[in-house]
C-alpha cells in the first residue's frame, strides 16, 4: 500500500468554555474533535459522514491548517506540519485546499469571478506570474465547466451550482494535491448536486487529486468515495471501503444511520429494518465515559461505560477474511446488513 499523503494521529480540537468577563475562567471544553486517527492515501477519495455537530468541519479545518490542533499530529508526506508557521506553512498550505459548503456566502459579492479565482495567486505569485493570470483563470473556468467569457461577471449572476463550480476553480488555482470538500453540495438543489459531485469525481481522477469529501448524507458519500469514515461525537467509529461500510457495517451507530437512508426500491424498503436511536446526541462538552455512543446504543452493557473502544479490527473478525474485517470502535461489533439491496442508488 502506498504511503499516506496526509496522516492524522490523535488529532484533538477542544474549544475552551469560559465564565466571567474580566477574569475569564475555564470551566470546561467543547470537545469538537477528540482523538482522530486517519490516513488519506494518494489519489483516493475519503468520505467522512456523521450527524450535525460530530466534528466534521472542525476536522476539515485542521487538515487545511485553518485551525490548529489542541493535541495530536498532522503529517503531510511524512513531515509533521502541526506546528509549522511562516514560509514553511505557506509552502504546505498551497498543496492542501478547501472547498466550502455555502457557495452563497463564501464568494465575495463585490469581486468579479476572475478576481475570486485568481486571488490565491496574490499569495503564491510563483504559480501564475502577473501577465499570465487571466489566461490561467480562463483555463480554470473551462476546467470546471463554465464559459471562460464569464470572467468579468459577479457571483450574483450565477446559480448555486455555478457558484460552487467557481469555488472549486478557486480551490484548484494553486494546483493542490489535496482538496478537502466540506459539504460541497448541501446548499444546492438536489437537481444540481449530482453535476457538482460528478465534476469533483472527474477532477479527482483526471488531476490525480486526493479528495476528502465530507457530508451528512450517506448516499452522496458512497457515490464518490473509495473509503468512508463514520464520525460520532468527535471520533471516527468505523472505517472501511465503501462496500465494507454500506453492506457489512459492524458498528451499531453506522447500522442505525444506514437504516435511515431512503431506499428507492419499494421491495427492499419493505424488508429493511429501521433502527431508531433513543435520545439526543450528547453535548460535546459532556462526552459519556467509555464508549461515547453508549447512551444511544441498544446493545450497551456494563463494559461499554468502563472501557473506551478503540478504532481497530474487532477481535472476532481478526482471523477471518471478508468485508466485515475492517476497523470498528465497538466492544461487541457484529455484522448486520441493514440495507437489503446493493446499497443506496446513485
Ligand atoms: N469556534 C468554536 N467554538 C466553540 N465551539 C465550536 C466552535 N466550532 C465548532 N464548535 C462546536 O464543535 C462541535 C463540532 O462542530 P463542527 O462544526 O465541527 O460539526 P459538523 O460535524 O461540521 O456539523 P455540521 O454537520 O452541522 O456542519 C459542535 O458542537 C460545535 O458547536
Ligand atoms: S461499545 Fe457498547 S455502547 Fe459502544 S457501540 Fe459497541 S455495544 Fe454500543
Ligand atoms: Mg460542518
């Protein structure tokens, strides 16, 4: 297997909770990301799914160095970049770019599309010398399927899907090796979501990008990902190739999420078991002891409150072969096929 292009080891992001105005006293912490180990392999698409508030965006921001981890290590091509600053950080950041969720608020309404897409060249003029910028921007517009003649238009003259294409073009401007796309289609109409996903998939293939694709929508993530990580309350609880996660999940949380995915085939729908989770997601400021999913897990036993389950291939599958053999952070991991067909349709 090739060396990871990005390695996350024990990544943590805690936001302090304080009381008092003049004399701030820390009274706790929001544990947005609480110990994530993940590898991104060169040229793969790694999907990350989980409910709202589970830490997906915080993890994404640490990957692109918009947030500094509270603890843990982030390595890019084997080099620890966690504490980099100044010129060394600038060099690395060029190669790891982000595409944001909301194409309505992430584009400056007073700038032309040409200036928006070309803005990264101000920080990295070596990528496109001044005289060459407009040509480069036109090329980028073409790459994302927009008419290069639109270069002088303003964001409000574009639809949501087109705006997200502009956001993607800006993400590609510096020819990065890694793109982290945080809910890139959630703000778009369902009718244009597939177009933007197909564009990202095509770019990933043609440019050989490593892509992190984040979404709360399991069907969308399956469509584009080679591997998928399922997050719950700041941690990855299950990780595997798409068929391992979707057709052979072993973690109760993944099974519950999958049981709620809409199934288009009525026959399959009828035979599908719905798993309804009790209670709300606990606050990331008060994470349960042991297994953080235990307050909602129908299989929870005493051991679950005492021992933190690690993300590893569970003992019962270690000697076996087959798709159930993949990392799952559960003391009582069991294979359960939730969706009876091959999976959610495209
Ligand atoms: N700057 C911050 N200060 C304090 N708490 C924060 C901050 N940013 C995020 N959080 C909290 O951290 C937790 C994780 O947030 P995050 O935005 O990473 O979740 P998410 O999985 O991206 O959710 P969504 O699906 O809604 O985008 C949430 O409880 C959030 O309120
Ligand atoms: S460790 Fe226990 S509480 Fe956690 S997911 Fe497994 S069975 Fe449920
Ligand atoms: Mg988010």
